[in-house]
């Protein structure tokens, strides 16, 4: 899996470099409500907008998964507690079995002679 991630990363990096080399024209970018205009290469505009979109999408996905992550942590704590209880019960059961086995191995108690 790590190998596929590395290959995909290399391919994406090569595509970004090829795009940047091919789109070096200068464009003027205006931010509508503001009076500013920024002059920058086209590849910076496109790759910057894509990066900002990617980060915003990742943030939305992370935020929407918070309930699932909290439930998973809660379930993990509950599983840990239940496993501890199971271990205690199994230890008690083994101790009972040992006591029962030892009770069967003890010699019978002799009956007392009748009282006079």
C-alpha cells in the first residue's frame, strides 16, 4: 500500500510540474469586493485554488467524522472495560474449578463414633 501511495505521489508531482512549466503566463487576479489586483503566473492561480479547495474539503470531511470518531473511542473504552471484566470472571471460574478438583481429592472425613 505504501508503494502505491509513493507511485501516486510521484505521478501527481510530475503532472503539477508539467502543468506549471506549460502555464507560466502572467494573469491579473482581482478579488471582487476588494480593490486589489494581484499579478501572478497562471499555474499559481490554478494550483493555489486547487490546494485551497483540497484543504477545505479535508477540513469538512474531518469535521463531519467527529461523531464517528467519538463513538469509536467510547466503544474502545467500553471494550477494554468488558475485556477486564471477562478476565476477572475467567480467573474466578478457574479458581472455582481448582477448588472443586481439590475437594474431590481430599480424603473423606471419618465419621465420629456415637456419643455415650
